[in-house]
């Protein structure tokens, strides 16, 4: 976004004025030297933080590879760092996602799984929905024999306001197909991601 152009039907000038309004509401003077450029910076930051609304995560999974020498075992990408924002308080959610799937003849470049996570994370979210959206996308496009997603995140709406409980993380998971139906497949995935870090060196 540049100049006074519109984004989703809202002009940059209107967005910047909204930031000034919040600054005044908080007790600040938006005309103060240190805050003069703040509305522009905040609007620019929002363009980055919420860029996921302009992305179609399914396109990242469109290019697949079938020449994998018959490989049909578990594929896991763990520790995908992400930043999102809580849709209730607009506060940051910072965490890691772990994604696994059992291919059904097609695999996708591993960076594409991380892009899917980012595309959904860069929206206003609740963690449960984020977890399900990642799994739904992979299941819909790749049609694997199973997909598993675990998200481990800290919510700043809980650590910096309200109950002020620091060091608390929330874990959500969804298991589809073979991961739901086969306990040994599910256990293998959970061992791979080792979310407590007890086996990592």
C-alpha cells in the first residue's frame, strides 16, 4: 500500500487516523514528536501482520512431486515458528506448528507446508481454528492418507493483560485419517515432534 490508496475498502488515511484516535484514547498526543510517524508505521505493520488475507494457502500445495520412489511413510515438518494475532484482543500469539502427513502418491516441497502455516497465521485467529485450517488445507489439496497438526503457542492476551500468567503455552492438535484411526501412526508422529524437547540435543 502506498500513498492514500485503499485496501479492503479503507483508505490509508482512515487507517492512520484510527491509530491516532487510539493514541488519544490512551492518553497520548499523536502530534508529539515521537508519535508523529507512528500511525504510518502501525498501518505498514498491519499490512505485514495480516498479509494472510491476501493469500490462498491452497496454491502453495498445488505443485506436487510423484517421483518419490514409492515413498509412502510419514513426512513431518516440526518447529515451524509463526506469529499470529488473537481475534479477541488483537494481541500477539507466538508459537510453533508441527505438521505431518502420510502421502498418497504425491508429496509437496517442505517449504510449502511452512507457507501454509504462515498464510493462516497472518490473520486474526483463535488457535483452535488455526490448527484446523492448516489440516483442512493439506487434507483438501494433497488428499493424503492422513494429516496431523499440533500447535504450541503463547498468547499475549493472557500474559500481558488479564490474569498476567507468563510462561504458559497452549497446545492444540488435530488428527485426520490414519493419525486418528491408527494409534501407532499417531504415536510415531508425536515422538517425531517431541514437543517438550526432552529428546533433543
